[in-house]
């Protein structure tokens, strides 16, 4: 297994391709987006991730990584393409279903390149049964016997944006084969750079494991978000309550926020619900609780600026989590869009999002703050944590701040004359 063809050069495919290339493999990175191909071939990257550009450039300069728009013959094929979800019949209340068209297209594109002894690995997060029921039948069209001539496994990524390169190496990995030989072959491949434990199972169990991990977190976040709304009702500070509750040795409540985003936690629970809609009421309810949080934040903003004629609102943060450039399924983006739909004058700024992804976006903090009546901190970026109230206060017109992710030093802002309220703090201005 010396030549690897990786389909999809996004947040997982590109780091994985570069990791294999810098460990002595000849890697063919494939992406159907010509702009991505051109960017990489010019020695640049299209993703912000600590250390990634250096790793990619090392892989390219070594000659071990080449970038193409179409797959080529190889010993191993790794599919790392998107698996977004779609709304069933356009109804928000129904279970959302996975769009497997990218996985299907990737599998079809490599079918003509297969040769006996090849290993095909699916890394894309997928509903249980995708490897066996979708990928295997497509690969079988090659005429080779699956499991004996062509080996197939599901090996999900389990990394955190912002720490991808470290966790690719250090995290435990799950290798789910369509048979034992496939799982063992995948283990042999990933041992090239994985230092964590490699666990073997079948493909469908591996698919379920990945979904379970993120669903566990989603349900916990939904509980925290409900606690936040209860705290607002009672007039107490949920952040203080959670901190105290977490002193219990068997309790670990996660943090509330404006919702849940990214391609994993906001999506994966629906893939389980899709597989068994009648027996997943808790999972579906948790998803809807989290999906409702952007709308709740919008109501908090409206309450904060009520009475101000034609208020200008500075929204800080567009990504789905702090210190990344990823806006996929971002609740912050949804908050901004809902505020604009409500007819409010919004300026959105994110230091990590250089491209224009939303009409109300500006690309300078001063432009967002100028003449603003209220500041809404939607993402806990390092720049916002360190901002305190040290910026030119004369830029802003009002002194209202809503911190939905609990990152500001409230006492400092209050000393500077601002009224600060938080998600989960009873909606009382200045409540710590």
C-alpha cells in the first residue's frame, strides 16, 4: 500500500493526505473544485488550521503529494467527501436525511480504477449501513469480489478543528471492515502515523460509534441550553450554576450557547434518527432544542434594543466555534441572518472569515463597532476575549452588550460604562 488516492480535500481529506505524504506514501489528492486544485498546486491552502499550510507545503515539495481533479489508479482509495443533510419534504419538524450523493459519486469515480488487492476506505460521516449498503454495491460493479479482491472499511475521523494535526496522530481510531481482512488491512495502513489505539470492528458498528460520540455531546449541550433558558426564567446565572454542579465527581454539564454548528455535532444525530426514527425521540428533541437557540438569541437581542429607534447591532463572530474559519451549520450565521430578516441594521465581523459569506459582513472590527447601539458576542474568538473594552469607545453609540458565550470580563466592561447581559443570566443587564 504505497500509493493512496484521497477523494475530497476539505477539513479532513487535506490533512490526511498531507499526513500520509509526509510519512512516505505517494498520495494523489483529488477534489472536484478546480479552485481548490489550483490553490494547492500554487502552494497555498484554502483552509485555516494551525500548522496545516506548513504540512501541505512540505508534502507538495517532497513530491509525495500531487493534486488532481480526477482520481487515478492507486493501492488505496480514501473517500473524505461531504455528507450534508437535507430536510425531509422541506418540513423542519421532520427527521433530516443524509445527502449521500457525494459519497456515491466518489465511489462511482473510483470503480473504473480498481484492481485486485485494493483497499477502499470511507471516512465521510455517514448513516449506519452506508458502507455496506451504498458503497459496496457501487464498487461491486467493477466485477471484482468485494471482501476477497477488493477490501472495504469505514474509518471515521475523530478530530477537533483547531487541533486536527495533533489529534490525527494522537487520537484512538476505529477501523470497521466489511470483513475482518478489510479491518486489518485498514489498521495496517493507518498505523503509518496513528499513535493512538486502533480498534477493530465491523463497518456498521464503526459508523454508529462516530455518530454516538457526537450525539452524546449534542444531547448534553441541549440540556445545558435548557438549563440556560430556565435560569433566565428564574433570574439566576446558569454559568455559575453549571460551574458549581460540575464539582460533583460524576457530573459534567457542557456549556450553553447560541446553538450547535459544524459538520459533526449538528448533523450526526440526524443520521441516527434517520436510521431509526421511531425509537429516537430524545435525540430528535435535543436536536430541535439546539436548533431553536439562534431564534432565542435573536429574541434576547430584540429585548436589549427595544426602545432604541433604528438600532445598529454589531455581531461579533460568524464561525460555528472559536478560533476556526469554519462556518458550516454555524448558529452565529443563523442569528445574523434572522436579525437581518427582522429588519434590524446588522454589521457582522469575524477575524477568521476573510471571504464574504453573508451580505451584512464587514472585514474590520472598527467598521462593525462604528455607531453601534449594541454589541452581540456570538463566538468566543481569542480576539474578542482579549478585546475587553479597550477599543476606542467613541466608536460606539450605545453601551449595550449581549455575551452569549460567556467570554467577556464583565467587571471591566461595566467599569467602562457598558451594561452587559448574558445568555442564561435572567436577561438582567449587568448580571454577572
